[in-house]
């Protein structure tokens, strides 16, 4: 939970998740709605339940479900990009400033931003300087689905 | 009892002349939890992909041409569509669980049909997925996450023995089976009748358990991608003889279930099942819709 909360803070999210709302299964975190909770009568063998939030790694590794929730939330830090930039980002590349079409609310060096294309979140990164240039350093992207299965 | 000539001879005896070279074209299924068909088709066609709607599928499209891997596109990673063979889109479509159902997917890996069931449920109700392979369940977890599914519980366990403390209104049993040559070029050199018989025995255990887990009035959709009647019509005949079950007629592509199998005459109700031979735009497939009085 500590790493998850740190990620939410970094992205300026107002989402609050209490310990009671979050279910941990192995190293993964979930929220489970009341209808599903009512049918959760056996814990043995359970590996996944409800809305997957992500898992603990060195940094918190967010799920695409959590990223999309955060992207839909007003106030979270976001950069909006076109399809080509979104594709490069999910291939693991960093984003150069000129690829960014819009920043919410403004560029803050060191802050974390969700990367959004057409209203859908493809990952997140941190604004840094790289020599003379400013880049959004890729910290996590949806290409992870392919890396997990390779 | 193995080899190409042996199996093709069996199919001929069942009334189907096949070459053994039939294949199935790639197909995708649009995920309505994430996007409308029109949007996905427009984006993919903008990237040079050519698709053709499959008339009997709700969200299925045959891939006519693609210059890149459709399993590694931006839209795939966003969960807007999945790659799913044409016939394998039929079981969940025919079962059609709704938002108030308590549904079970008994052998869920790799998760294509599980996410399809969730889509029919509008990500509401309760969907429980089970598989006996922990390694293959990682693919189910990834599919649920990618496709935006939040109404599911996943269990690692043997579906023939599992007790989850609940009964279900809809059950999908897409049973582990011998498969067919249309999706596996080495199939003829791998499979023997001993495999078929072992699979049929396992499938009967699963079928019996599926019926126990079903609420009265509920529906069980049994499917395999096997062409062997021991795993298909003969299992349904066994179910009718040994359990209180009824068959609902299935309309759609393919042919009625066989009622005459190697000189054995089956219950005429078995014709309500559906059998798809490879070569008609799909792989080999079998479907039975079982209801519990």
C-alpha cells in the first residue's frame, strides 16, 4: 500500500484507498465490489478478484485498470499525445517534449504524468532534463503486457 | 490407431471427406467493454488492416490482410480487441450470460472466452473463472486486465473437484480436448486414440461436475475443438443417459450433431448440438447447450 499511495501522490490523484477497501492476493492489490464480495465464499486457490490495481515491485507497478481510472480523474497530471508518440511510448521509449500535444496542468520538472492518447492511458513517466532537452522518462507502459508473456 | 490416414478415414466414415490440409483464417473480436466496432475497425483500417465481418458473430471479424502483428498493436494493448478464432467465439455468444447472472468458466485459460463472457455481462454480475494450470492462469489475468474486466474472480484448481460454495445460472465448459489439425499442422503425428479416450473420460468428469454446479433452470454450454465423436456427441449421449439434463437446439453455422456414430445410433436429441468441420472458414468445433430442469 505504501508504494501504491506514493504513486497516487506523484500523479496528484485525489483517490483514497483505505486498507479495508483493498484486498491483497500474493503481491497484487485489488478492490472488490459488493456483488462480487457476496460470492467470494472460498479463499483457497483465489489468484485474482475484481478490479486489479497493480503489484509491488521496486516501484509500484500499476495495472492498466488503475491507470485508466486515474486518467479519467480531473486533477491528475497528464500529457496528451498523438498515436505515433503513444506507440513509441508503449515500445518503452521516452517522450520528447515536442511529441506532447497538451500538458495538464503544466510542465513541472520531476513530476509524474500519465500519458494519454484519445482519452486512454498508455502508461506514465517522469519529466526530467536530458542534456539540453526535456523528456518524459518512461516508468511504465502497456507494452508490459507483451513483455510479461514473452 | 493413429496417423493421418486413420483419422481422415474416421471422418469419412462419419460422412465428411476432408483433405487434412484445411486451415482456419485469423480472426479478431472487438471488445464492447472498451470500444464500439465502428471505432476499432476505422482505426485498424487506417493502419492498413483489411477486415471482413463474420455474419454469424456479434463482434467477430476475419483478418483479410495485416502488415503487422495484430497481437502487438496499440489498440490490442489497450484492450479494444482480442485475437480469437472464429468458431471459438461461438460458445460464449451462445451462452450469452447477462448482467444479473452468476457465471462460471470452468477451464478458462487462456481467457479469450472469459473476457467475452464478461463483455456480454457488461462487466456486471459475477463471473468466476477456474483453471488447473497456474502458469496458464497468468494469461487469463492479463486478458482480464487488458480488456477492462472487473466482475471476475479467478481460482487455481481442478474444475472437476472444486467447490466454491455457490451455484451458477450459466456455466461454460470449453473442455480440454484433443484439438484438431486445422490449428496444429503437427496434429496427425501427435494424437492417438488413447489420447482421445483419456480426454473423453476427463470431459465426462467435468460434465458431471458442471451439471452439479448448475442451478435448476440454468444453462451449461459444452464445447470442444475436437472432431472426435468420443469427445463430442458420445459425451452428450452419456450425459443424457446418466443425468437429468435436456438439450436446447443450437442454431448457427455448421451441421447438426451426429446421431449415427460408427454404427451406434444415438438419442435423436443429440442432433440439437452443432458440429463444425474444418474448411468452412473455421477450425473443427462442437457445441452443446444443456439445460438443467
